C-alpha cells in the first residue's frame, strides 16, 4: 500500500513538471505578440488612480530652435479663443463677413430716434451690399431681420428689387423658420400685383404647406391679405384634384362648395375623398389655428355623410376645438360639435375649456360657443363646475363687456334678437344635414316600429340615400339626442345653471353694488334690465324676489337724488343710457314702477319735464298696466293740461273707462 501511494505521488509530481514545462515552452515560442506586463500586476499591488492631466494650453508648441514662449494671461487666452472661433465661422459660413457688416448697419437703421434721410441712406447701403446674394442670406437669423427692416422702410423701387430676387425661392423660404418672417413682411408691403403673383405661385402647393407647421402660417397670412377671388383660388385647390389642375375651373363666382359641385358636375365621392386626404394629416398634426382650415372643415361638414361628419366631430371634440373658436367659421364648427356630439364628446369639449372660459367669453365668436353650451348640454353639474364657476370669478368684468355678457344674457333671456345679430342667430341655429336626417329617421322609426335587423335605406330632404344600421342599446341614447339640447327640458336646464348654481344671486348682488355704473354703461345696462325684470318667464321671481326688490330700491334711490348732488355728471334720469333703461323697466315691471314713483318721482315730476327724463315720466302714462297709469295720472294730468309736459304724438294716455 505504501509503495502504491509513493508511485501515485511520483506520477502527480511528473504531471506538474510537465505542465510547467509546457507553459514555459508556450510562453517562449508563442507566435502571438507579447503584452507588456507591469510590475504592479506581477506584484498584484494596485496603485492609486491618477486622473488625466489637463493639457497646458497656455503655451504654444515651440518649433525646434525657437525659444519657449511665456504663459499667456486669461485675457490673452480669451482673445486667442475668440480669434479661433471667428476663423472657424468664416470657413463654415460663406457670407459671414457680410452678415457681420449688415448687423452693424441694422443696429443703426432700427433705432426709433434716427432721421428718415439717414435711415434711408443706411438701408440703401445695406441693400447694395446684399444685391445678388439675398436668396443665399435670407435664411440666416441675422440677415432675415436686416431684410425685414429694409423692406419695411425702403423705397418701392428697392422693395421691388428684393421681391424680384426672392420670387423664385418663395416656396423654399415659406418653410424656413427664419425666412418665413421675411416672406410675411414682404406680403404686408407687397403691391396688388406682387400679392397676386405670390398667391399664384402657391398653386399646387397649398395642401402640402398647410401640413407644415411653418408653411401653414404663410398660407394663412396670404389668405387673410387676399381678396375674395384670391381666397377662393386657395380654397379650390383643397376641394378637388380637378380644381387643382385646371385654373379656369377654380375662377368661379360660387363660394359654397355645394354650388361648385352642382355647377361643374363634380363627383361628390371624389371630392370627399380628396378633402379627407387633405384634412386628416392636418388634424393629426394639430394645425387647427388658421381660418382657412376652419373654412375647409365647414365646407366638408356641409356635404359629408353621417359617418364622415361624426368622425370629424369626434376628432375635434376636446382641446383642439378651443384653439378654433376665435374665428367665425371656427365658432360655427364648435357649435356643430356641441349640438351633434355625443354625451362623451360634449364632456370632452367642456373639459377642454377648463381654465380658458374667461378668455373665450371675451371673444366675439367664442362667446357664441359658450352661449350654445349653456343652452344645449344636459350635464349641468359639469357645466356649472367648469363654465359657470369661471364666469362667476370675473362676473363684473363680463357684465360690462360687449362679448362677455352674452352667455349671461343667453341664460337670462335665451335667443333674444336684441342681443344677437341675425348672422349670430343663424350660427346658433346651424346643423349638419346628414346627421339631422339620421336623427329624424331614428325618431320616426322609434315611434312607429322597431328598427329591423337588416340595414334600411331611406332618402333625406335632398334626395340623398342615407343608410342606417340598428343602433346598439348602449349607443342609442347618444344617437337620439335632440339638436335643441338633448332630452332635458330647457327650462329645467336653465333653472339649474342660473339659479341652482348661485349665478343669479351673484348677478343681483353685482347689480345692486354697481347699479349706477351699469345704468350708465352701454352694455351693462342690458344685463341690469334683464336681472331687474326677473329674466325671461320670471325665472328669478320665485326664489329671489326679495333680492329683486332690493335692486329696485337701489335704482330708485339713485333716481331720487337731486340735480345739485349730481353736479359732476348727468343725473340717472337725464343720462342717455340710464334714462332709456329705467323707461323700459317701467314698461316691463309694475313692481319697479311703483317703487320708483313712490321713492323718486311722486311730487317732483315738474322738475323732470325737460330732456331725457321726459321719456321716463311719460312711460307711466303709456304703461299697459292700469295700476301704474292710475298711480301717476293724478299728478301728471295737470302738467299736460298746462302744456308743461308734452306727450309723444303717437302715444296718448289710455282712457280709463
């Protein structure tokens, strides 16, 4: 056993020796290149890491035979670095020196206190330096500013020179973020011929530029500056490929797309497909701020089928719509989305307005959309939370504003022609014909018989075939919404928004506190009048009658003041606006007439028989309420008999039986 162990130990020792020998032979005769092994690796001792030494740029490399230079100071190093940067820019920019010179001239020409002769001399010098190189330098953020100032103040001959040089490159510059400002400045100062040339150069490119974030601004600017024919030329290209290819077809007097289709016998399906291909990329990119796009969308909705129209409404319902309602066509799109949108889409529209209601109310067209919302949407809790609360925070400002008062007046007296022009009333009554036909058919079928499982084909008023499918139970309530504002009774909706939200009480408080200011205001007097009469249908009388009496007394107190106390300004009975408002209140509210007579006019009528105040006095005798006439006749009849008080010729006091 011992012998066997010894033999095994000898074998293991031999194997170790053989492996060591092989390792030595391999290391000595290996064909691979040897790597230098540091002593630290052999000793397996790690030295601390030394960071990379920064190069010393303070000294230039000296050539052989030269003496070493002294280290440069910080100022010298800064100057040297600046020189290197300038040299690098000169190599990279072709017209760097020219731009530098133009920038110096620009600092002089853009000053406000400079003489016209000196400015024109500097501008002429700058244009002379740029001549022949304008297209090359117009894309620079420096040179484009110089060119804008030159175009603004230069002579017409110099402006024509710049226009001629830029003319072949307008499409390129229209998509450049710096050159676009020069293009717009050129359009602002262009002659009629130059503007027409520019708009004609856009033929075939309007759709592609509208899809471009920068290019769409140029198209919109040209559209705003153009006349009716030039606007139509830009729009026609977006309607159909035939109108895009043939210029003679686009020069038509008809402005409505439906009229163009009927006159040229265009295929409606082809027009819809082309317009969809133009509109969809624009909506996907969110480029919806321009009025030309709003016009295209309105025309598309006027001829679109129910499916296409519903898709557009679905895409626009939300924050995108808020960016559109500042224009006439944009507000009409907003009204259509509110009217024809489902409950879910209406909710998105209202939530999208959050934080912008006050700003929207001050816009002429945005206020129409708010008026449509408060008279259409059934979800009064959401409307109160988003719209009414924001209106309450700036209530006095809105009451005195021409546009801001409209949502309030719509709640106080809905769809009143005194406060909305015929064009605005037409906008509020807009609807989409294809969706109207679908809703009408669904209502008829729901009354007569249940819808069949198969698709049914009917014809609407225009003779179009409308194909309808049986709606699901989950979607039927949304599709059956009425255009007038859903299923909720308008009076209940109005009561919840006006009285239930506390808006009416706040309005009365504002009127009491600022009665004199509102009476003298051209716009505030109408809100005061509607509040003082209790709103249409006496909606405020039931719950807020006591507050209305307080408001009547506040107005009567102002009328009771003597003329001497009002020396600095007209008395409320002699002021143009306030006298007419008080007169209307006497006609409409017997309660107010009684309060005014007892508190302000009884025994004092003789001093108010001249000027605007006469109309207030005569209103008591012309009132339709016998009690009001009887109240004043005893005191006013002697004044009439003596000739002190003269009634209007067409209106004489009513006979008392």
